């Protein structure tokens, strides 16, 4: 992963601290306590009988100008096994399917609005593949992957994950407004709990992750954060021809740094013919040193070196799967298997 540097283009007012351009197709700049955010939007075509794409990947296919990317996948797009330590990943899906597998033997298939929250902690190896399930229709994929930091005291906790099925994700529905509350408290609506050692588990840390869709002419007001201006709150304008934040019109995709101590209104001009969409990230900053090298995020360079040594020595438990890029059978359906217990959107099975 890499961090993009954005140039502030204007200082605005007490509610909007700054506005900067947002380059889609590459990782977004994020505020503490977040580390990374990427918006995946791939127009995958129909798959073949093995759920593969029509073309072969080159091992590092991130071409943002193409209709879709293979990423590190060969024929099924995605990210074969790779390690993490010291932070959390939140994979919040909108459309499409993700197959998860990891070094603890946990696995799952999720998407179409499901959210996976994974704590890497002291170390985990996982894979994320994007099988093209439909042979007779396109397989569009849209999701966010967000990295949330862990404080030093929790960087070496046991790995864990929580799956929230789409029908359990709290929704705020108003005229012309649809808001997914992926984490935190938004205008009285509480998101589902994350993993037990997450920075977001403490309500005083005021972590919020919200996805807003606004019809033309609609608007939505976000109340001030519980922590006021002590929280960081950024809005990402990701879809639509234009949008308005307070009195500022955004004619291009933008990052809007907000004063979390003030309520703010986001709207879609009535002259637009398409929806506008925002991602909002909010939280109390951890305010600790960040040392990052690829998939490891610690507090010091010596801890990063130790992470590499530990991974080389232990492989974080080893890879229990036959393939580096695990893809489940087409007819498997959505499921999550954690510590031997398999759940689906409708039932619980002990295996």
C-alpha cells in the first residue's frame, strides 16, 4: 500500500476545514485513527465455468483506466494469500462477492452489502478473491477496504473477525436518502459491534464509518461528533456529477476535512440526474507513532523488523489451504466460518 499526498486547495469555514481533490483508483489519504482506504469499483464481465475472467492477470494489475483489474490474481481476480500485523481491515461491500480464507482455517463468502471486520493483531495470513459467479451476466464489484489502526497495547492481540450480514447493517432511510451505518453512532442509530479488541469497540473513541447515497434534490445532516472537534471527520465524495457540503459545491471528486464539532449537511443538487455518494470516516485519533512497511503496521522500525522475522519463521501459523488463491464452489452461497462454527445470512451451524 502507499499513501497519496493531497494538496489542500482551499480553507473554507468553521465547518469545512479544507477541500482537496480525490483521485479514484488509488488509496485515499485518511485521518488518524485510519491508515488506508481504497474504493474498489470493477466492471467484471461474465465468468467462465471456473468463475474466471476472460483475461489473465499480470500479477500486479491496478490499471485504474481499465474497466476492471485482476489485482494479484491470475484468472480469478483478487489478492491471494498475504500477511498482516498490527491493525484491522474493514471490508464493506456494496455490490459483488468476496471469498475470504486465512491461516487460522477461517473462511467465508460475503458481499452485496455484507461487512467483514478483521483484526490482524499479532499476525494473520489471508486471501481475498473475487469469483465471477455469473456466467450469463456481468459481475460488477464495488466495495471499500479500510484499514483501522490498533493502539500499541492491542497490536499483538489474537486475530479475530466478525461478519455482519447485509440485513443486519443498520440503515437510515429518509426521502431520497439511504445511509449504511457500518460502524459507530450516527444521529441516534448505532452500528453493529466490531471485534473485541478494536479501537472502535470503545464508544468513547467515537469511530464512525458511514456510506451515504443521496437522490437528486436530497440532503442529509450529520450531527456533531460525541468528541466534538477532538475527533477527526473526513467526507469523501466518490460518486455523482456534483454534490454540496454546506454551501460549497463539489464539481469533482473530493476529500472534505470537516470540523467534527459542528453539524454538517451534505446534499445532491436537484439539477443532477444521478445519485451522489459519500463515504464518511470519523474517530478519535490514536496519536501514536506509526511505522509501516507493506502489510505490517507497528509503532517502531524495530517492531517492523521483528514482524518480518516472525513471519519468515512462523508464517503466522502457516497456510492450511491447498491453493494460494482460494475460491469456493459456485453454489456455496454466502457463509462465514470462524473457529469451526459456520454461519449464513439465515442460519447457524456447528461443524
